[in-house]
C-alpha cells in the first residue's frame, strides 16, 4: 500500500460489441448456448462443428451435458445497450457483484459470473460506483474488514528515506540548511546500503559502487532518489488478507459478528448466495436499471450447483419426511370408515366395522384383536 494512493485511470469504453449473440447447436439442432465469434472459430478450427450461417454453428459430436438449455437467460439475444439508461454508446461491462468478492467465492458461483456482468455506459457506471463505494465501506465496518486489508508491514526506514529524497528533489531544496541536508543524505545512505535488494539493477549498481568506495554517496545517484520516491513504505506481509477475502470468508462460514447490523447479520447467516443477492439488490435500488435483460433475477440462487452441500441435507430430509407423512395420513384419512365414496353400493361404510377391529392408527391398550382395513370404497 503506497503512502499516497494512485489515482485510478478513467475506464475506457468497449470498442466492439459486447454481445455477438452467436449460437451453438447440438448434433440434434437444439440450442445449447450463446457465444462469441471467437468461440465459434475455436470449434470450427478443430473440426468439431460445421457452420450453418454467419452466427450459427452445429456440433458434429454428441455432447455430454445439456449446456444452458434449461436457463433462458443465457439463451436469449442480449441487447448491446446500457442496462440503466438504454444508451448504446460508451458501454463497458459492469460487475454487479464486485470482483474483489467473487474471486474468493467457490467455483460453482465464479463459473456463473456472466449472470452478474451487465453492459453499462460510462456515465451510469461512474454514478453507481459512488454508491458502491459507500456500501463497501459499510461492509468494512460490519465485517471488521478494512478496505485496504489487514497484515501490512510498515517499513518506517523506507518511509523516512522516501521523504528525505522528496525533500532533496523539491524546488525549495536550496533553502534547506546545510546541517539538515547532511541529515537527509545520511538517512538515504543508510537505507540504500542496508536495503539494496529493494532497488532495481541500475540503482543497485550505483549503491554497490558507493560501498566499494567506502560507503556513502548514494544520495548523489538520480536513480536511487527516483526509486525511493516510487518505493512503498508498506508491503504485504505473510498474513495479509484483502477486504474481499475477509468478507467472503465470514459469509462462507456463516459467522455473525457483534459489529454487524441487522442486514449484514442476515447476509452473513445466509452464506455466499445471500452476499451475491445483496449486491444485486443494491445495484437495482441505487442504479435504478430500466433496461435489464429478460430473465435477469436479483434473487437467483445456486441450488442446482450446491445440491450436494452438507448444510442442505437437513432440508432434504425434512422435505422428504414431511411429504411422506402427509401422503400417509392423507391416505388413511381417505380410507376412514366415516368417509363415503360410493353412496349407491356402500352408503354406510362404518357399519362394516366389527367390534373386535381397531380403526385408529395404534391400539396401545390391546383391546382389539385385529386392525380394520377398508376392502371396498
């Protein structure tokens, strides 16, 4: 982390269409998925497909999977327009779920990132990013995850040498008292001699030459001073963890902290799916997109990709057990002797129950000889 954060360059718009809307068909002619022209050329160059028209190819082999056949969002023609305002100029791809979070999620979610990549014009993107920065700061406070990350190592000696180099290269360097100039030069010489491995080849050669002459004088090298100005006084230590890694780790383990607000507590308890949903809803609420693609869903979950996860087993067991019990008791209720199904031939089914037959589910007292069974409607 630098002492002064570098200013981010303005995002450049795409120079070509974001969506080429090419089609890939299976050997039977059914649409498998959409792709770009480069993907089509890859299949054609290897003889794995034949071209049907400019934007359509058909595979020449039987594919194993079903592609995107059951996901209409990925099979539709995508519009090359801003999802917010509808403009077709100066478009870029916006990550609805920021990359700094998604890159730390499980592969099942990362592999489906195209659902959260939307075309947005530069002006709408910049307006929304101001809101996104505020939400990131909120997550940083709730999850105890500083935006700059944790585990930085501060090199105070490098910081002093950097400030000394800046003072000697400033326009007012001639006004510095000689005694102070000697102190600044001594600071640079000390850091350069003890940390020559931090410098590039040219500056290291100058430092080695100064040391061969008896040490000192490294301050006179322009290469040494220039590299000191660009050198960072803080570096990532072995325990470094980024902001996104800390947040995703907390939601992956469903770890709720005392510092969390009610909304972030719900996100943490809901896992990575809840975090992705939270970012989608934030985009919808603050960017107010009026031209979202069809079938785009802010609450889209990944049950299909996570059906095997251990935390879903109780849901499966509870659902199957509830359905089985409901079916069993519904069957018993429908065959109860008080239920009349045939008013003509069996208008009074309860008259067929004998005194020694039990019509209830259990006979804990053993007063009946056998269980009654309905043999006709």
